[in-house]
């Protein structure tokens, strides 16, 4: 395969790559199949709706953590697993492969680009931090060594399985790389009110992930103080107000016992 040959050239040995794609429903599945066919990579799609296709396996939606646990058992004997959301378009994938190999990473996640909505500004802020340290992951496209993935599995119920994986990889002292040369395009929230719902879900998931893992102290301290300093976001006006509400409500959900790994995508309605 074209991609596998390129991996072999960089490493000096054949490195096998496999895509595990996660889909809540059949929306975007056809587009993803066309994209992966152009990349010429082997893949499996775990989908929450039944579709008659040899590379698609049905799994009732219970959360992405569960889809990864299920799909990982169906991944063949490979060296690198690419975890990918179905509703993304991958750009400049070769750059991710190059960074993953040249930096001998255990885990690599890529930049996310959204064309509209409040998350445009969010990613500007977050990427500025992630250039310095892998504080928070983006699970839209992640490359992970197969043996490292199995160190992390099975995932417990968690609303942000990407950060759960990140924190466990850091706990086991594997190298993590944030790659901006490769990126994915996707759609996210369109209004500040919907962004509050999204932040509430992700913040709950972050604290769930922290309860399952022991990342470096600076990461734990950052999230310990996050609710305390979140009112500073009010300087951003309306946007900051809803971000603050999402952070505080997500933290309260976790404190009140939310340990579920499933959620409804009402923030995209």
C-alpha cells in the first residue's frame, strides 16, 4: 500500500497502519469510506446503525469509549492504530505519519479546524497552549502505537475518551506529539449557548479521565484550579460567560456523581 511503503521508507522496516473509525450513526459514513479509499489504508468503522458493508461493524451507541473497546478487539496485528471520527476530513496525512515516526511518538493527535462558531477562537487559545505541552487532546484523529493502546485499554466510561487516552499515555511515560501540519476539518457548535452544552460535557469528561489516570502534576493542578479561575473568562464577554458556565456546570456534574460515558449531541442541533 502507498501509505505503508512510505512508513517503511522512513523507519527502515515495514510499519503496518490500521484505521479504526468511530460513527454514532450512518451520517458521513459514505464520505469517510471514499476518503480512506483514496488514502489507501485498511480500516474498520464501528457504527451505531446497521450498514451492510464488509468494513463496518455494528455496535449500539454507548459512548466512544465503548466503541474503541469493541473495535480494538477487531484490529489486526498492526504497529499503528489511527483513531478517527467519521465526521472529519483529513488534510496532509503524510505529515502526521512523518512526525509520528521521526519523533518516535507513542501518541500523536492533530490540529482541528472549524470554519464557523465559537470553537474557532477556542482552538486558537488551546493550540497556543498545546504547542508547549499536551494539556488536552483532540480525538478527531489520533495515531497510537498498537501496544501502547493495549496498555491503556479497556477504557472505563468517560465522556472524553481522547483525554483519558492522553492522560494514561502520559502516565506510562510515552511521548505525546501535537501535530499542526496535519489537521482535520469538521463542524462544531454554532452559538455560544450550544458551546456551553459542549463545554459542560467535555469538562465532566476531563474530570472523569483524571480520576482514572495519573498524568503529570502540572496537568492535575491545571484542572484542579480551572473552576476557580474560570470567572476570568468573563473578560471575553458573552463568549466567556457561556464558557465559564459550561466549565462550572461540567465540574458540578462530576462532583454530583456523573460517571456516564454517553451523551446526546444536542449541541449540534
